[in-house]
């Protein structure tokens, strides 16, 4: 109970932490757009902390991570569990994973498409776009009339407007 209250107070307002139930927790290591981010799920058995908690990386969030890397992370976390057996260790495990994220994910191939789109998204400043608004193209009365004649009352072109007449 004390560890549960401590976790709730420590991670209050942290978007990475999620309490699935009073004995099961998830923590996202890394930013959500980061290709090397991963999710750890820790569940407490009845005899916790005398026995090791159940650590899982089977969440959908981790689908991009190879199974060998997942197994490597779980093995490193289990070493930490063995060192802290008999004490409240959920916070320690989450912090250990945060501190060693780069070490855990060093062999994970980076998805180049994701990293390119992230760099494009972060590299473009939003300030000039907000100052300069795109002007809508102005149509003359005759251009508007021709456009209205081509379309129906909903503004859609009639069926077959771009078909080729074979007989002509």
C-alpha cells in the first residue's frame, strides 16, 4: 500500500506513467515520437516484494522493437530485480530503465522514415506560417459563372464530365 501511494505521488501528472490496476503499472521510456522509445509493464504478484514482479514488454507500443532487444532489456531488468529483492522496487526499475535507455536500445535499428518525418516536423518553424496567410485565388465573374455552369447545386462535377467521346 505504501509503495502504491508513493508511486501515485511521484508520477502524478507524468504522461509516461499509467496505473492499469492497483498492482499493475506501465511506464513509457522516451518520448512518444522517439523511434527508440519503449513501454515497460510491471505487475505485482501476491507475495511481492519478497518475490520478483512480473515485467512485460508485450504492449502494442513495443511492436517496432525486435524480440532480441526486448529479451535483452528484460534480462537487464531482472538483474536489477534480483539486486532489490525484498524491497519496493517498481520506482527503481522505471528509473533504471530511463537512465539506461540508450544502452538498452543501442542495437535497435532506427526507422529512417520516422526519423525523417520527425526532423521535418521539428525543423520547420511555425512563426512565419502564422504571420503570412495564404491568399485564396480570386476568380472573375465569368470564371465563377463557368464554374457554376459545370457543377451541380452541391458544387460537384456531373458524372462523366471527363469522359472522352469516342464518336467525335
